């Protein structure tokens, strides 16, 4: 299961990172946005535009909620990311909240019934969110983070194993097979990228199992302090372990690095990278185009140059 029904539905968890003023964190309200996936689902999200940072374009972050919560459960954390310069997008994954169209796909009913095929297709929601973010002004698509809670972790890992341009993933209460999504298999294809796995002491088995396949994985376990399991699950962790917000933000910021000086690009369907302004890059379909901060980064993710020097 992604989360028991006792989880707080749509809870707003506003957690300030130490040293961040409330006025700054609340500087901008999110913008409601919508876009379509490749398979025709309309995804609705809240976009937290970045607070400008001197000399840098904004890195991007996509936030994926737990079951049965929706995008509002990320409000506080997304605002924090915005305040430190991220273009942050929290989405209602297909079947939840406002992401329930087209009607003939019966998304809400399938979500309620925990249809494994529905959850196994949610990586399409992430791909569409990424494409929407790349079209926003002053963003740096070569710096790309994913943040998930519970089954949102499963979707994040499913997407990241298919897209080597993801720089870092943060998971709150990950599972090994939530809603039929096989995270143990997916994480084996994640490679040598940063991965933060946070959970309560009663849910430590899954993050510890997942971490075995990722050299740069960090596992953080939090005590229950008398709370029940579901009060310390997913985004609820942020309310009861406030230091986690800072740890997660620091992990994301370090993971995406600084603005790219010489970015390269590649197609999702190829293991070859190209110079950003090369004619080969121009031939890549927009929906397949992915960015890397440098040739070195692309090579650490398993890509190679078209022509060796």
C-alpha cells in the first residue's frame, strides 16, 4: 500500500527551513497549471516560481504526493524550494485531485481501487511535468530533481531509471512495491546518483533494502516518539521531523549543482550525447530532449560522445 486511509488527505504541511524567514517563504503563491501527458491525461499542478538567484537560472524540481493525499501536501516544502531558487512543480498524479480527465479513462475510480496499471503509468505524468517546466522562462533543465512521498517515491524511481538526466531523488517513506510498482527492480537501474531515503523507524526496512543498490544512497531514520506509523509516513514526516526539510533541501541543492557552463543534450532513446548547439541536437524530438550540465556528467550516466576527439 502507498498509505493507509488514516493518512491526512490534502494536508498542508508548512515547514520552514532554519534561517529562512516566513515572509520570504510565503513570498509567492503557487500558480495552478495544467498540461497533457503523451497518453492523453490532463495533469494539474501547482507551480512555485523561483525566487531569482543572482547569476543563475533556476533548477527544476517535481514533487509527487503519497496516497491518498494530493499536490497540496507539498505546499510548505515546495514554497521552501521556491525561496531558494528552484522552479518547483507539485502535481496531482493521474486519478487524484484535479488530474481526472479524460473521463472515459476512469482515472479517479482506478486510483481509488489502487489499480497497479494506473500507478505503473504515472511515470508519464513526470515526463509531462518535466516538459512543461522546460518551457518556463529562466530555468536550467540540466539541473533536475525529483521528490516523492510513499507511492510518489515509487513513481520517482520508476521515472529516474528511465531518464539519466535526473540528478537527484529524495524519497520520504519509500516502499519496495507500493501499488504494484517494483521499486527494488527500478532502483537497480538508478546508477551512481545521489538518493536520500527517509523514513520512520517502523518503516526502515524498505529504504535500507533500496539503498543496497545505490552507492550514493543516504538513509535517514526518524524515531516514532510515541506516534503511530501513519502519522510518521510520507509528507507527515516533515511536520514531526522538521530537520528533514533542511536535509532534503540541502541534498537537492547539492545534487543539482551549479548552473551549467557547457551543457550537452541527448535523446531519451539514445546513449549518445551532443553539444547543445550542434545540428544533431536540433534533430531530437522536443519530448525526447534531455539536458546534462557537462559532457563529464553525461558520461557518468552511461552516455558517450558521438565523435571521440
